[in-house]
């Protein structure tokens, strides 16, 4: 049977007069390549959501085209290329708006602070974008989540021996300004913590990390404010947010703080 003889149900009229804000594919798992500051290119796996708006008169959209177009861009999904991919989807599906997100682990080799032994640490990253018809305005944000270690200043101040510490997650979300490397934001986050975390450490590394963190205690509030201050000093992002969650070691709950720029 020829393609011209196959029914195209998606293009049939819909009489309910209900426009849909988003239609498309969700939870698409795909191998992709992103930019790497050290190795130039990094292979990783992404979970992708891709949507367009659907006017009230159309019964459905062409789901296969989302995957077809996305596949063409997987060899290079740098930040500008992600927006280019969304614009291509919008045009091919004759939509007014296109939306997309791509969540992926980003891997960095880190050497232990004393032994120098290398290990790999995973960081969660997220691209989110939107393009609109008839305007040059595009919206794009990048979120980076990094694990850190903190020591409680209060515990250190009131205890005769030791202080409680915990692992936490700091998430930074940036509205795209000029180009930046994921590694630079990750390093900024880690430098604001009591101490970074590592995947491989020996006894001499553990001693160093424990003592370094103890001498640099941070509340979750301190952590957010210190990261916020460093990003604000860069002066290149029109909007950003910083949040931190500490998985407390002596409480049955997490400690949390959040800030955004500009403050609203």
C-alpha cells in the first residue's frame, strides 16, 4: 500500500474546540553527546520530553516526527543546538510553540585530594527550552545538581567532641546568558561546601576530607547564599536560582534552603 493510500487520522478535524497547550512524547530514553570541557565530547544517556501546542481544530499531532528530528541532533546536543532542534520541531509540525527538556547524568573524573587516585562522579543536569513562532525570543535554562558534604556550625560550637555532618545536594538553575561550561558551575558549587565528595578515597584522603569539612562548617543557608553570591558576581545570567537539601544525619528530615535572582 502506498503512503498516499494510508489514512492520516491525526490530520482529521476535531469539533470539540479545545486547544491543547502541550502534546508530544515524554520519557524518551536516548544516547546523546554533549560538550565536555576536558574531553571535548561526552557520551551519556538522556531522558527527553518534547512537546508542541495543538490548535483546537486538529485531532492529533505526528508523534514520530519528534523522535525523527531529535535523532538528527543527538551527535551534538550543545546548549544552542538544543534550541535549534526545538525550532526545527516547531516548524516541521507547523506549531506556534515547541517545548523540550533533556535530563542526563554528566560524568567528571575527580582525583582524591591526597592519594590522587581517580574516580568518576556523576552530576545530574537538565536542559529546558521553549521557542515561539513570530518572535526571536527564546527561553532556555540549564540546571546542574552536585553532591556536597557539610558540617553543622551549631553542632561544632556546642559539642565537646566532633560535630554532625551530612551529604547534601545543591541545585543551580541558570537562564542562558553567554556560553558556560557545566564543569565551572559544578566547581563553584563544590568550593562553597564544607568539602566536595568523591567516589574513591583512601584512608589519607578520608582524614583530609574529614578535617577540611570540620574546619569549614556550613548551614544549608550558608551554602545557598555562598553559591548565590558567586553566581551573582559573574554578572552574566539574567535569572538564576540556588537550592540546597541536606540529608541530615541526626534528624529524620532534610534541611532545605532556596533563593532566586532577581528576588520576587
